[in-house]
């Protein structure tokens, strides 16, 4: 299995092509060649023709390994797969982290489904893993997600960094503890009241 073959250095591609043509390989530092009989499965998230014309993939290697190709549509074109994939990733990462997280809130799942996922399944996997680490309850909420919400016009709102996400979550938690008292919340957070107001507006926090 060769994941992201278009990221393989071209000189390594040349060596791979030679191995596939000669059906033999010599271990690094060895003198003896060994016959091989294997099948290659290669993947790429790039447009193959663009990769070839851009010098990222040798054309002769491509023709050597492309006897049978499968085109997998991007995640944004099969949104019905997002929920079961997210649930599977959640179960796996929650078990690894030793956390009792049972699922996603409706708002969180809606955001996952509406997002376009330019990084496809790998990005969804990373997002769920990150959310599991941040989640402090039994369900992942939108506050645990780093992907931006999609506006009515279909445009993604600015994405928060990990630090900004943690700050937003801290502000929400303190506001809950103070019953929405902004003056007391600002005091506990060690910031000015106007600064707190600005952050509440910037982070879209609803009180």
C-alpha cells in the first residue's frame, strides 16, 4: 500500500518502477537480489494528470500501476457518509483516550455535515480526534470543534486556532459559573469588561 504516491520523491519513483519491471529487489546494503511477486495499491488526493504534468508523478510509473483505478468522490459529495464515519472515529478515539463520550450534539453533527472537508476523510478523522481530547462532557459540542460554521451564503466563517478555541471554551465556562454576570466573569478571567465584551462578540458566544 503506497499512500499519497504523488508525494513520493521522483528518484524513489524511478527505483519503484525498476522494481516493478524487473520483479526483484535488493535490500539496502545487500548484494543479493530477491525475486518478488506483489500487487501495488497506490492512493493520491491530487489530480493525477496535473501531478504528471507538474512533475510530481512519473508518467511511466503511472501507466505501470494504473491497470485498474477507482475514483472516490470527495467527502463533500457524499455527505451521507460523514455521520457514520464521525461516529466510528469517535468510538475509536474515545476508547483510546479513556473517555466516556457517547456521541455528538445535534449542532455539532450539523456543523460536521455542512462543512466541505477539503482534506476529506483524513481531515474528518483528525477533527474528531482533536474534539475528543478537548471534550469535557459526554457529548462533543460545537465548542469542541475547530472547523468553522458555514454562513447562510455558503461561506465558511473564520476558523479558530486551538488557542482561540480553548479561550472561547474558558469564557463560556466562566459565564456559566457566574450566571452570565459579565463583570464577575471578566474579573475571574483577569481581563477588562470591554475586552470580555469584544471576545464574546468575536467568538459568537450566545448568553
